[in-house]
C-alpha cells in the first residue's frame, strides 16, 4: 500500500485562483485528480509552480483530469487515423512559423473570452504551460463568472436567466483585428454561430454567466440595448475583485475551468517569441438554461 500525502493549496485571491503545491510524481500519477478537478471548478483557475512538465507529461496530467482533445486529427470513414494532428498539445504563439493554422486567430486572446463558444459543448478546461516567455507583458488573467453572477441582485439574476446570447467568431476577433482583410472576415464568418443561455445552470446546481467577447447580441433585444447589456455585464464581471492575474515563470502550469471563468492574455510585443503549450479537455455538459 502506498502512503499518499494530500496536496497543499493557497488561495491567490478571494474569488478565483489557487496555487496547488503538489509533488510532481503525485500530479503525474493522478492519485489526487478527483480532488484537483473539484478544486478547479470551485476556484476557476489553478497554478502549480515550478513543475517543469514535458509535452508528454502535460498530456499525462491532462488525461488524469478529463478527456484530452486531439486537434486537427483526420480520420477515414472507418475511423482509421490518417493524420495525427497536434497530438493533443496545441502550440499557442503569434508566430505563424510555430502554428500557421492558429496564429491568425490569436489576437482574440487579448480580449476577455471563453474558449469554444461556437461549439455546442464548449471545452471543460485548459492546461497551459509556457515554453518561451515574451520580453514584456504576456501575463494571463482569469475572471470568475460564478462570482460575477452570484453577486448580482436577485431580480437581475432572474432577468438574465431568461436571456440568450448569440456567439460568433467575428465578434470574438474583429475588436482585436480591426485592420482585417475581407478574406479574413469571410473566414471568421464561415464558423457556425451559436446561441447559448446567458446564465448557465450547471449540473452541480451552481450558476455562472456565459460571457465572452464572442457574445455578439442578445436574442430578440434591440441592438442598442443588447450592446449596453453586454458591455455592462463585461464591465461587471471583469472587476478586479473577480480576477486573478498570473505572472508566468517557465516551469509553471496553469489550469483554467473554461465553464466558470473567462481568461485573456495581457499585451506583449507582436514579434514575440512567446510560446505556450496547451492541452484542452473536452466539455462534459452543454450550457443549460436555469429551469
Ligand atoms: C488561449 C488563450 C491566453 C494567453 O490559449 O486560449 O486565451 O495568455 N491564451 O496566451
Ligand atoms: Mn483562450
């Protein structure tokens, strides 16, 4: 029988973000995976400092926490894998040489967002690890959409629970790339747009705001009123008290709960060597409206 010691946690702000102090081997073994998952959902973002994981180890940790997404994989009709895609580790960089398919979507990361809002079931979580840092800037911020909802007056909560927002790739990217070409805009427009409830009633019973720069308009609302509501909610949800800002060191691992937090990259130089490696865990529940 092996003896396990529980890991230690330190809250980084009252509403969001905890540092997890855990031995590398214990993290990799998955023996505390259930507790780490629970903490992730409770705290929105977790940080493990100085673990220095390889890509393979990042995949291993990811698989202990959920269902690892393999991006860009192509399969034949019989299910046979034709091309391996990213092997589960996506390289996040502005440098097209590092990741030609992804770099052109990257500027949207500078704005507050949830990942994959154009999917029916957005990703559950992301594991994020710096490979090379920018010279300046490049912190990552996280905002709790649970805390932002829970602090609203009950009447406002009730009103929001009856609303839905349409999320589009154009809304996610245009504010960050106003100089885009018509061709770029056309590529964004080719992505499906997706209507989601504005308030997510999670299976756990908790509720969060479903907010992201990708939220283009509120269904059935006058455009000006819709614009104002989305702006007001974004301002509310990203107040400092709901956020945690992580200053990176090589060797860190951060994990965010994409279902209960927004995130954004802080500015860094356009020709930066900044490169992160990320694993995405597939979503496990669709965004359900409150009953
Ligand atoms: C992402 C993202 C933020 C960052 O990879 O989805 O938003 O700090 N990254 O690079
Ligand atoms: Mn993102």
